[in-house]
C-alpha cells in the first residue's frame, strides 16, 4: 500500500501555528484582565465618593436637628433670648462629634431685634481645612 506521508516540515509548521494562537490568546486574556482591573478601580472610586456624600448628608441633617434643638428651646421659653448657660451647653453638644454633634462643629446664636439667627458650621475630618459647611436658620417669636 502506498500511504501518503506528511511532509517533514508539516509538524513543525503546525506547532508554530499553535504557539502563535496560544500567544494571541494570552494577549487577549491580558487585555481583558487590564480592562477588568480598570473597571474594579472605577467601582472602588465610586463607592468611596458615595460614602463621602452619605457622610456629608448625615452631617447636614444633624446640623438641622441641632439648630432645631436651640430654636425649640426658644419657642419653649417664648423668647429668642436664652441664658448664656443654655447657649454654652448647646454649643458644646454641637462640637461633640462623639455624642451626636458635628466634627469641628461650632454653633452661634445672634439676636437682632426680634429675629434670632442660628448658624452652625463644621468641617469633616477628610476635607481640607478651607472647606467649611454651614447651616443657617432664623426664628422670630412675636
């Protein structure tokens, strides 16, 4: 019988093609890994920003509650003027971040005529010193 024998270079040529295919597959896998890594880094960045926005919203809400606290005390006494002790105690609560206050928080009450202006300022620890948040409300008790 006369069998056809493969050309001697066929095996070498075939294995070179397989190596090339494996090399292309390896490059494709590396590109996918790089793209996936960038996606993960982006997701981590988005998560960090979401946490910052959440903390900022919580601080703003806490400032409104603290301002409401002093205004309620004014309504309770039916006067916009409070004693220095009441304002000092309230201002201490505003600055006590461990006890429902604000980080670096300062509260002020300014009375002009029949209107009291309550201002609360704070700065989050992760923000630069030039970034200061504030909440201002006014109350008038007839």
